[in-house]
C-alpha cells in the first residue's frame, strides 16, 4: 500500500502492478482496510505522511519496523533535488495489536 501517492518506481523494480495507493483525505478508508489484515507494508511518499498515519491509527493497530529512505547528507545534491528524490520517504509495517 502506498500513502498518500503512488510510488511507481517501487512497483517497477519489484515487477508488481498491484501496489495500491490511498490519498490523505481517505485515510479513514486506509485504516479500515488495515484492520482487515494481520500485516500490511505501507510505503510513505510524502515527508509528513508517516506521522499523519501514526496519528490516525486506532489502538487496534500498531506501527512496527520503520525504515527511512530520505537523503540526509545535506549536500548540494539534496538541496537541488530534495530529501526524497525517488518519491519514497519512509516504510513501515502496520500490524494488528496482539491482545494482552
């Protein structure tokens, strides 16, 4: 799942045409979809989308391993093309919380 925009480059390199995306204004539909599966990998394509989804998650869902793909070297190339030039900022696994 991609949030909030498509990440076509990931689909291309993984040779997958089934990566779906959900826009920010439909985050409630994304949360409902996440509740139907035990685990979902979410690719975040905007610098604030990870925190936005974390804020929207109910207690039944938890965000586990997180990887950042942002370019943090601060060099001239980062200033020219931005901190996430490939369209992918972060990745997380959303899982249903285990009952205690």
